[in-house]
C-alpha cells in the first residue's frame, strides 16, 4: 500500500471494511500519522450509525447504502467541511459564551433539563494503565470521552464497548506516544445506549487487554 493510499483508507478503516491484513498495515500507519488518527475519531459516530443501520436491516433485504468508494469519499468530504467551518463556529461559540455569562442563573436552570453525564475511573494493576470515562446518553446512542494515562507506548489502542448481549463495538482509537504517561483525551460514540452497555475495555490494536471500566448500576 502506497503512502497516498494509506491516507485514503482512513474511511474504510473507520467503517471496518478493510480485511485483517490491510487493517493491520493501516494501524501501523496510524502510529506515525496524527492526521489519520484524528479522522478515525471524527468518523466514529458515522460508523456507529451505519453499524446500527446494518443491524436493523433483515438479512434478506439488500441495504440501500453500502460502504463503497463514493461513500468513503463523501464521508471524508464531510469531515473536511467540518474542519473548514470550525473557525467560524469558534467565533459563534465565543459570542455565545458571553451571552451565557450575562444570563447567569437563568441559563443554568434551562441546562439542568438535559442528560446527566456519568463518569467512571479505573486502574489496571497488571498493565498500570489508568483511565477515566465520561458517557452521556444521546438520541443515536452514547457519546463518550476517555482520558488515559499509559506510559508503555508507542502503540495504537482502542476503546471497546461491550454490550449486555455480548456484542462489541469499537468506540474510538488513538496512538500512545513513546514513554509518555501524560493524560491523553479522545472522544467517540457508540450505537448502543448507556443502559445497553455492560462495560468498556481499553485494548491494544493487537488485542491485549489494558483496563476495564464497568458501567455504573442502572447506567
């Protein structure tokens, strides 16, 4: 796989349509490409939605949309468009923050009506990896933020959501720098809702278990 092809395969990797050998080579590429790592994280919610659609489609029905070259290019175009509009959104966010500061208690009262994030932490005695996970119920599934301290890099890791039915979803992936135990925060999403998830597991790209974060009772 040539260098340019590696960059183009970010969408296929996020959607899980690469074969095992190609996925392994792309994960090696992720170790040295922060740009592709960021794109995989940004595409995670879209990939979760496609996975949910596939599960909801009976086997004897041909899905209307299949992961293909045009679909992957479209996904990458959406990511690029979001990045181009990022600066304009930052200006709008700054203006909104001023309004919130002036409104004070009135805004706070309205904000209480939204979903309450749930946070859990864990440290694995064997691997020494510490993790803090914050999850929030969304209409499409679960929004997830993960902060990890792992000084055993370099390596590529994944956050796996394990459902109460035994199913597994890759929430997000990231690259651990060499011998850097500083906190590393990543974000992603799962098609499963919080109450459908039994636990989260941090694993290396090779499948080695690093730490488990159990969902709180009733969450």
